[in-house]
């Protein structure tokens, strides 16, 4: 009887020891991943937090949405990959337009470049601490030279708008599709060179002219439907009206035309032959500054000046 009791007690002791060892093993494993019966994996709270952080989009690799307040207003809305829409990347993001007529503002705009004069214009703008808008084409220089100048325009804080690639009236105004095809070419060249998606457009010759009057309404509807903002001009400096003007004449006529307006979008040209325009800039900038004007670049929020369609 004593032998049986001893054996029984030894068995109980073995069970207690085994249970203690099992409990210790479970405690040691409590922080590990546990695969549930349905095949899913549950993580401890700290591991879940780490996994969520690892899965979050990294702005540096372009995944996810741009950070709020990043200032990138040029990214167009997504277009379905299987869309039959022609030129599916040729879109821009629209913004609400503002029109504060209490401030005296000059918007300097330069068409037709970039050219060998672009750097000279940028140097002048930088000297006075002002910004402008360049409506670019593919007319001058090699592709590599243009791409370098696009980047210089943006790096200096100025704005790029599109003015078609060829600036050939007969070609671009042959049809709406012909215009879009040419516009898409300059849009793509600027984007591939700089990563900047332009959202501003200026029609060669203006939105309404003898060159495009047969399709101007259709063109405007198409461009605005794609989210772009087009800008005409309120004042022309006269540097491309068929006669060579001196720098002093360009400056005097521009200041005179702007002085009667609270705001002016001013047209200049950035071509290899516009040396007098470059020379005129310091004088006209100083004169308009002395009259209380400030200078700004256009952006998608600026209410555009449009020619009247009759």
C-alpha cells in the first residue's frame, strides 16, 4: 500500500512539472505571430503598428497622394487605362479662379521661346526679384538646349505655359485634333524634361484670330474640358508686329498702356531676334514698380484675360 501511494504521488508531481513547463513555453511565445485556423495571420499590437508603417505609401517613390500643401497643382486627374480618349495624358487640374481688383499687378509673359535670350530674361527677372510666365514652343534650339532652358525657367521660380510645339498656324488650326496633337508634343517634351505638368495655355495668335476663327469655339471647349486654363493678353509690347522697335519705345509704350489699368497681362516674345525686348525690361520694370505695381507669374488660380468671341 505504501508503494502504491508513493507511485501515485510521483505521478502527480510529474504532471505538475509538465504543466509548469508548458505554461512557461506559452508565456515565452506570447509575442510571436500566430496563424489562425482560417489561414489569416494576426499580429501583436506592436507588430501591427510596424507592419502598417511599412505598408504606408512613401512620397519619395511617388506612391500614394501628394502631401497636403505640397503645392503640386499640376497633376492631372487619372484617366482610365483602357480609355479611348485621344491624348489621355493631356489633362490638367482646374482651380477656383480669383479676381482681386484692389491690387496693382503686372503679369509679364514671354511667348515663342525658349531661345538664346531666355537666360538673359531670367537674369533680369532675378535681378529685380520678380517672376514671369513663359509660354514655350519647340521652335528654337536643339531638344537638349530647350530641355535645359525649361529646367532653368522652373528652377528660378518662374512658370511654364504651353504655346504649341510648332507654332505653325496652318498646321495647328487645320482641325481640333491637329491642335491637340501639336500641343501634346510640347506638353510631353516639357514633362519628360522636368517632371512638370503644365496647366496654362496660350493659343498662337490668341484664342480668337483670323487664323483660328473657324474652330476657335470648339478649341476652347476642348481645352477647358481637359482642365487647362488659357490666357490671352491685355497689353502687347509691340515687339512682334512687323517692325523693329527700339528698347526705349518698347518700354515707354508698355508702361503707358499698363498705367491705365489695375492689372495687366503683358505680351512679350522670347525669340533669338528679340534683343531689344531684353534691353527694354529693366527700364519698364523700374517704371512700373515706381507706380506701385507688383509683378507676379500666372498660375491656375488667376482669373484669365480672354478675347471676346463675337
